C-alpha cells in the first residue's frame, strides 16, 4: 500500500510513499522509547539548544519547503512562508520556556521532625510523560504538522515524538522531518528523536502502541473521536489531546451594527474566507440584529472572491456536500456566492436567515470546513442570549459591541466563557498569536481536553506529569530539586516563590 503526494491544483500524482506497517510503527516507537534518556540527560538548556537548531534548519530550507507545500496544498507562497516562520518561531519560543524554567513547577517542602505527625522532606517537579504520538493537520502543513506546536512542546517537555504524516502533504512532511533531524544533529543529539509514519493503519497502530503515552491530534470530529475512543480503550488509557471541530460564533450587537456596519462586514468577510475558510477559528456562525443589513453589507465582499482550491479532494467533497445541505435548509437563503471556477475549485458562500432556525436545525451548529458562513438574525437580547447559549463547545467566541452596551456585553461574556477557550472583542478570531498567554482549546467538540491548549507556552504541560521525592538522599536528587539549584530555576520553597 502507498500514499501518493497529489498536486492540489491539478489532481496529478507527484510522489509515492510506502505506508508504514504496524510492525514498523512498533519499531519506531521502540526506538523513540530508547532515546528518552538522551533528551532527559540534555536537560532544559540542552533541549533549548536543540529546538533553536531545528528552527535554524527550517529557516534555511524555507524556499524548498514552501514550494513543495504549495504544490500539495495550494495555500500560496505568501501564506506558507509566513507559516514556516511561525513554526520556527514556535520552536524558539519553547526554547525560551526551557531556559526560563517555571514549566518544571518545582516545589520544595522542608522537613520538620518535630511536627505532629512528623513532616518529611518533599520535593516535587514535572517530568516527561514518555513517547508522544502526533497527528499532522491538513490545513497547517508546518505549524500543526511534523515540526508544529505538538512536536515542539513535546520535545520541550523531554518527550520523543512519532508523527503520523497527513496524507494531503506527505512530501512536505518528509522534507520537514529532514530539516528537524539536521537541526537535532547540529545540536549534538540523534536525529531520530523524531520519527515519521505514513498511512491510516500506521495511525491506528501509533495510538495503540504501549510505549506511546500521549497523543496530539488536529483534525475532524469523526476521525478525532474515533482515535480518542481507541486511546481510552487501551489496557493503559492515555491522554488524547484532540482539536476537532469549532463553529466560532461571532456576535454583533445592535450598537455595533449601528456604528460600524461597513467595517464589520469587511473584516468579517475577510476572516470567514481567509485561506479558503480552512482555518480552525473561522467564524462559521454570525449572530446579527434583525434588519441591520449585515448580510447584505457582506454580499459584495463575497461576490468579489475568486474561486478557491481547497486542500484536497476529500475536503472539497465535504465542503460541497455541506454547503448544499445548508443551502437546502428551509428559511435559509443564499445571500451571495463567489465567482465560479472549474471542477477542482469551490465558490465562497454567504447564507442568512432567522435565528429561530437553530431551534429546529442542528446542522447550523456544526462546522462547515471551507469558505462558508451563516448569518442568523435575532429580534432582541433574549433571543440573542438563547442562540449563544445553544452553541456547542468552540475555540473562540467573538463579540462586537457598542458604547452603552456594557450590561448586554457582560451577559454575553458570561455565556461565551462557558463555551469557548478564547474570547475576542471588536476584532476577528483568525490569526492565533503564539505566546505565553494564548489559549487554543475549548469545551468538546472543539477539543477533547478543554483544560489544555495546543498553541502557546502552556502547551508543554500536556506532556508532563508531577513526581514527588520524599526524604531522597541529596546525591540522588535530580538537578532541579537540589538545594544549590544548579539550573537556576524559579522554585517554591515552603509555599514562598524564590526567583533565581
């Protein structure tokens, strides 16, 4: 069995890749497990140097990587060049995390033999989970794939990685792997601390391999839920950090519609169709005041859009079916479509109707991946609040409000916080900044683990677990827990934070 690299624009086959057999996946996982001590011995500073060397190697190969990724995804040179920079930037950010040191969460409780009962010496820190399996995303061939945030945060934690390549960009995956391995070797570490597998059966074997201790996944609700349940059904269940589907409701209040209608129409249209609507934080549902004219103001932006190529045949077919199914909903009208193209291209679609449709049509509460958004109009504040309360778990909720609407905004924020991991105000959800305070996760089905994030420095905590050492002889303590603090870490001693 083989996986073919397919040209996204022409549909022609490019390169053949052999599928990885379950037995070969086992060998990859065994090698990854054997190399765990190497990353542990490197310590935070050695792993920081590793990530920086990997970032340098990616940057040095940007031109080649972008050309191949564009052929496989049709995302365009500008977008992919920016995404490559984001990917190397993520690696460097986690190098900062390692040097700063608080991710280890070191806590020291002093012994007190005279206490009743006697109090032991306790020293607690985070340690790596073990081998991590990563499933690449279709829509981010760099930032959420072989060298993306899951891989960067797992390596930072001290975990080796086995990546399941996405079938829509296997050539890009192989080239990225070569760059990362070159970086690892430049840093004096084995290149195979990161491994790569191809094919559906390889993915199933990866989730079930007993040496794998966590999975990072970005993809569809159906695929993610299947793998999640497989991970939970193992003799030793493991954490499955899945990002699945997200509707990302955007709310426009009456005050915002009165004062900024044209501005919101332009910004919202651009956000909903950015990258052919293939962003996980695309605003797929818009709640606007009845009679505001928002959908009509957006129409011109949609009709001006050129036909767009989606990432691959399965995604195009899914979008075409989903768009047709929504267009057939009674009471939902097609306000505008983009320019028509050939058989391998799709047109953007803008639909609108009354918010009361949500009471009878669950389809409108599901993500349609691609350049489509639905504007639903509400009659009053209570109907708006009811609609927002009906939204499923989502990565983001966006609120555009006007002066004097603070009471309404507070009511909506309370509802939004129950459903989303990131609340956006008077802006648009597309564009996920990679930083220390980012949260990219939310209640199911946005993610399977709503207390974690896949973007930003907090992503490292997914691949760590705490261990306490009680009355451990000083000579046997790891460096992070020694009294002389050789790694110069921030630590909490007897409840008091001590900075190096």
